[in-house]
C-alpha cells in the first residue's frame, strides 16, 4: 500500500535530497512525496491531496511555522500524523510539538535510515487509526440493519460456536400491515413511495421500542415485532394500540390529488416460540428470528383484521380480558388451520 508523505520545509535542496535517498521506494510506488515550502502552502497541498498519510514538517519557516501548521492539521485532519524534522531539537520544542499533537520528532541533520523507520512506524499508526475509524463507521451503518437483540446475542463469549443454536422462549409476536399502501404505491413515484413508507414505519416502530419490543423484520408494507420478558403480552398490545393511534394521527403530506389516510391491520399472538439464527452458516447468510405456530397464527390474525383493527385469538382474549376492552368479532377459518378460530378485537 502506497504511503503519501507531505514534506514541509523551506530548504530548497531538501526535495532533491529526499528524492535521491528514497528513489527506489518512489520507483516501486511504496512512497509518494508531495512538497511545500511553508505551513500555509502545506494546507493547500493537503486540500489537493486529502489522502496524505504522513507529514514531515520543519519548525522554523516563513509565512506559517511548523508548530502552527501542526496545531491546524491535528485539529482539522486527525487521521494524518505529523513528524517534526528540525534542527531545533531542544526539550522545549520537543514538548511543544508533542503537546500540539506531533507523532514523533527527528533532529537535523537527518539520519535517513532513522527517518525511514520513523516513516514506516508513523504510516502503520495512520493505517491502524483509519481502519479503526472505518470499522466504527461500518459498525454504525450495520446497527441500522441489525436489531439490538442480535447485537447482544453476538457479544456472547460462545457466539461463534452457537451460530445455529436455538432456544424456546415465551414471547408475543405482532404483525402490523399498512392498509391500502400497495394501491397507493401505484399512483406515486418509487422514491416517494419509499420515503412515505419509511416515515410510517418510523412512527410505529417508535411505539414498539417504547414498550420494549424489537423489530424482527420489515416485509414490504408490513412489520413483525417480538416482545419478550415480563408482561410481554400486555406490552405488545399497548404497543399495537399506540402504533395504530400514531399512524392515524400522522400529518405526513401526500402529493397533490391523492386522498389517503394511513390505517393498520394488526394481529397479536403469544406463546412459545423458537428463537435463533435461521439460514446457512456455510453461505454466511443468517437471520436471527423467531419461528413457530405462534408466529404463523399472529400473521394469520393480521390478515383477518380489517383496517384499524387489532385482532387476537380467543386464547389470548382469555388472558387479557381484564386488562383491555375487547369485543367478539367472528369465528373464522384461517389459512392452514384445520379448525375455525374465534377472534376478538382489542378496542382499548
């Protein structure tokens, strides 16, 4: 990997000397040198070469001295490292340079073998720093795609040995679908559709998170959320009711000529689910999710719900009838269910 080095010095013959001493590494594209005669010119060179890795700077220069340049670069370009190369090697200058952010200090006349070692050491520090910054940026991006539950699972000491392990847990599953959105999408440009859908999702997801739930996945204009822990059923229903209200109260503007008020149909079910990574370890494609009949029933209840309804089964109704106002809807046949199911609507 090529190291780009900015040399800042007002000695006219230093450029020629450096090109001679490092000619082999320049020829092999190991080093690339850029030159400036003072600190002000160096700032211009940095703008022209933002991929600069190492700065070799003298102290005593016209226009802008090396210590002032060091202060600027340390604040404005923290991923670049500066090595002071100066005849002023007294302790005072050394301490000032280090306090202003210098990585190292080389005293003139220059020992080029020592300078080369210093460049290598500094360049390696820059690479490590930039790798760390890049990893943090990538991690922040990945956090937008991976639920906190998955991240917590990944931090377990035995994570790699338990990739395809699973556990049976008590949980409540909520399926929420934004009604009529497919038809609306036919009347809007794709970019507007995505923006509007994300706005609606943001409203409902906030309510799920507020009640301690986590979003398992987004599926088109639907979302699946899972609630675990103490009072997970009550919290899930509270979240469903709040999500419905948040979307009904939404004032997100629509393109002219479109008449649409967002409504949701929601299915809620509770019981034992299998939680774990589903997928192929060899393909390196896994999805941390929950599966089981409870999940399937929740989705079927959602399809049975009309716009604005939060639908539960009779079994769930018996558990929450003292906490929530519910009303009987009907006995319906759900897909892949052998027996009809009595369903109830949670009113409030």
